[in-house]
């Protein structure tokens, strides 16, 4: 339904925002 697509879109946004932040934490520089 509409809610499902909203949750999926929200999850994807969180992934694209969280992944660079997480990789920066593990980055030695």
C-alpha cells in the first residue's frame, strides 16, 4: 500500500545518509 512505499523510501534515505557517516567513522583520515 501507500504506507509500505513510504516506509521503503524512508529506509532507503536513512541507508544513503547513514552509510557515508558510518564509513567516515571507520576512515582513518
